[in-house]
């Protein structure tokens, strides 16, 4: 959890600045920064389809330090290079950071407690976003420039990062009971990836579509949260990021960590689908209530955030884990995780360009509302279809109904 928070300290602090009044080629300067970083992140995700799925256990800590160090140097270049040429350094910052999630999750997957640890890690993404942007706002309040603030925020988290890597390297490997329940996790070759994709193509396509839509809306809300707060009249409240995101993180931790109690893999997979369906519907309903004037702005942003992450977090830390465990076979979660992420961040770039093009002539809050309503409709349909596909496939491959009795940890 703390390790991923440290990664966010090198990724998200720039979003706490507004860079007001700056434009490049007709587009807002901050939008260029967001696009550049997301483009680097997206390229990293496509690279990660091969790198993370084939990752070996030896040398992971050194690899993580190399990735974070490269991201830190890019932020230093951003501070030292005049605008707008420093935009390129946000691309170089996103390029290594996109691999960090997969490396960290490789320490956790294939265990009976994977959902608990994964939920803590995924929840830290929400918590970290608020914490690092709050830290960035404090640096700005101290008089640090918007260009130097990101690298100084990142450096402040380096001691915690080093301590986390020491703990991760001392984690024991999954034991025999873990392997019996969740299957062995091994690096995947190109042939392994092709077989996996062919075997689950319809389900993968549905979940890639849903996850891409989730990533687009979640990343837009995260990248332009200061603009949303300012438009709603809360721009001067420095600690508001952490105040909004921290309760969401703890609620999501409780919801997702409960999956560790479900021993039967298919049942857990269906519960993940149910959580995702509930999340997108909740975000959509909150948006309708806000547009009708019956929900206060901060409640709307909070409920939209909770709904988005209720769908996003279980997917990142439980869906692939339980899918691989349900359909026993050699492999790991990195392959599907990075396929979904790659297309998700590709969509994020497109959405930011559409927003900044001026075609829609809509406010920040209006644009977010339209995106959430579209996600609620399309996401709910794709999640429901995915649940039916994976349930039917599991029953067909087993030759018998798989969900027939309670499978809670400790049940006889």
C-alpha cells in the first residue's frame, strides 16, 4: 500500500497545479501535460503486456528503483526546462511509471490473501492521489513554483519507498496451499499469451471495453480534480483532496478485502462482477441526482468517486486473480491487466483531446457528468454480459454447476 503511494508521489503531484493562462497550439498547457504523461503511461502499458507477463522474481526491487529513478529524473528535467518544451518530460515521466503496478502486484498474486493485499494496494491509489496532491498544494503554498513542486513532492517520499522495498523483498513466496487454491503463477511466453487470448477472447473483449471506459472517466476525474473543485467553488481548500479521497479509499478497502473470505473462485469472480455493476450504476444515479439539483456538489464528486473505484479497484486486484484461479492453467495476471490498461489510457488521451478541442462547449463538471452517464449505461451492459460469459464457460469446462454451496473460508 505504501509502496504504491510512493509511486504516485512521482506521478500525480503536478495535477495539484493549475498552470493558469498558459496555452500551447490552442490547447490548455495543463491538458498537454496530462496528455503527455498518459501517452507515456499508455506506451508503458503496451510494453508491459510482454514485460510484466514475462517478469521473473529475481531483480524486481532493482527494477522498481530503476523505474522510479527514471521518473524522478524526468520530473527534474521538467523543472529545469522552459515551457512548453518541458511537456516532453511528462511523457518520459509516465513511461517508466506504467510498469510499477505490475511489478508490485507480482509480489502479491497467487495467494489466499491476494485480495486483501491487493485491495490495500488498490485503495492506496485513491488515498495516494489525494495525499500527493495535498502535499503538492502545501509546497505551492510555501512559495515553491508549479514546475519544481512535482519533483520536490516525489523526493519527500523516497525514504518511505526504500523501506517498502526492503519489506517486499522479504515476503515469502506463495506456499503449497496457495498454489493448490489459486494455481501456480509463472512467466508467460508469447505462445502462452496467444493461447490465453484465444481461449477467453469474448470475455477479454467485454472487460477491456468496460475497463477502458472506467479508466477514461477515473483518470479524467483524477487529472482535473482541482479544476472541478475550483468550478464548484472549493478551489482554496488545500486539504480537500485528502478529505474527499481518504474515506473512499477506506470504504473500498473494506468492500474489496472481504473477497478474501470467499474460497470458491468462480463465486468470487461473480461477486467482482456484481461490485463492478453496482459501482457504475451508483455513479450514474449520483450524477442524475446532481443534475436534478437534489445532491450537493461535494456529495456528487464523492459518490461518483466511490462508484468509479467500486468498479475499478476489484477489477485491478481481484478480477484477473480469480479468473486465472477459476480456469486453472499456467500464467499470471499481468497479461490481461496490461492489455486492459493499455487500451484504457489510449481512450483517456482521446477524451482529453475532445474536452480541450472546444467542440462540446461544456464545463468541467458538465463534461464529467456526460462521461459518467455514458459509463453507467455501457459499463453495466458489458459487465453483465461478461458475468454471463465467464459463468457459462466455467460450467461448460467443468461439466457440472460450480456454484452450488457456500464457499466461505472456514465453512465445512
